[in-house]
């Protein structure tokens, strides 16, 4: 439609004529009508068939809705420096998340300083707010690797992992992320490289020792793919490790970003299949040269093929949480990151199109 053909009552004579005819149309009303007509003409005049009002727009979000749940990791919040744990839980709920993944540390509400009573209170707070605890994870597997050459670090790591399993149970989640071992830890200068075969043997021993208690607690030990640690670097290796325990309580925690440097998450998912018990939706960009934690980006600000990833998860039968993991809360207005992530997941999962 030619916009110039839309009659606009913009000159004085036209308005005087309308007044003379007894019309009650004001200048403001006429201009509003003209703008509305122009907008409709612009939308309707695009190439191709016009989009029906009830049809999803693939430019705005996935046109198909996926039966997956939205979650966010606590590391995306300024906790505990600027927000309390309860404030984080409330913000996650207000932003529209179904769950939150909590992090076990040495100094926080979620640490060895707390016990069953404290963790149960956190669970009840989350339940009162209407938010599920989607899982528990920890950075403590890096200073205390389960495969370290230092026997004291191995023992401490095993002790902490056992405490994490109990904490996960008390928090009301069945998901505990486990890093089973590391050949190398590039970002730590205090880690001595471990031979591949030794790493594999120690990792199997450690998970085997954790498993009986985990089974009693009904907490899944979800083995995370890392890549940066030089261990379990293909889906076939990860499958073999998980399957070797013959237990439904050893599964996979699939992290999309941890393999993006050289591989593609949509290729892993069909091979891992129903072993996937939980996920991290971690955005990564292949456009940069920085391979530190800075290479991970806010959701959708990277090179991950999210439509392919989500379709692969759905085809594999996954119906669990999609947890955004990010390590840098915004310095200013940190709530923005939380709301942006929720909106991004809505679009990715077909909740907004």
C-alpha cells in the first residue's frame, strides 16, 4: 500500500470542513487514526504472505513449545556480597524461573558450616516462594580434585562430595553435579598434571565410593563434561564411564558451553541420550580468542546453535531443567541479567513467539 494515499486531515481547511459538517473528529483523533493505518499498511505490505495473528513469529522465539523447565545458577546473582540467599530466590521467582541451582562453598549459607537443619530451612524457604532447587554444584572439585596426586586433597575432595550429596538431599533436589577428575586444570598453578590412566582409575574409585550413600539418599551423581580438564573428552568416553557403574544414580550433567571450543553440543546430545539428568545452558562464543571463563557469555550472545540443541534434547526425551550458568553478575543493576536470561529462555523454549 502506498502510504501517501492514506488521507491525513492535516491542513486547516480539511478540519474546518469537518467541523462545518458537524463531525466530532478532533485533530488528535485524526492523527492517531492516520498513524494506526500507516502501521497496518507497513506490516501488511511486507513481501510474502502476511503472518496470521494466531501464528507464532519465528523471529521472536521458537515456534514450537518445548516441555522443559527454566533454571538459573546462583553464580549469576551478586551473592553474598550484595544480596541475601532469600533475595536471590525471590528474584529468580519474580523473573519467571521454575528453579534455581545452588552452589556449595566453604564460606556461605551453603557450606560445611551448615547442616541438615539449615539446608532444610533453605528448602522450605524456596518452597514457600514457589521455586524448586534444580540442583547443587560446586567449585570445590577444582581445589580438591578427586584425582589429585596429593592424597590429602583427594581425601578432602571425597569428604566434601559426600557432604554435598547429603546437602542436596536436605535441599530437596535429586541432582548433584560431580566433576570426577582432571588430567590438567589450566587455571590453577597448584595442580600437578595427572596421567590419563591414573586419572581414570582414581575417578572411578572416587565415584564408586560416593555411590552407596548417594543411592540411599536418592541423589544422582551427575557427571559433568568439562573438556578443559582433559578428561572424558568425547560422548563415547563419558557414556562408558557412566555405564560402568550400572546404577541409575550415576548420570550425566551436560554442559553445552564446556565443549564449544572445538565441538558442538547438538552432536553430543543424541549420543548421551537418556543418560542426561541435568543440564547447563552455558553460552560460548567461538569468535573470540580468550579461552578463560570470560569466553562464556550471557545467553544468546554467542555462537551456540540453540534451536538445534533444544530440539536434540527434546528428541532424546529430556524433560528436566535448562539451567543458565554464568559467573559474572552485572556490576550495575544485576537484576537485569536475571530478567534478560528469563526472557531469552522463554524465546528459546517457545514460551514467547
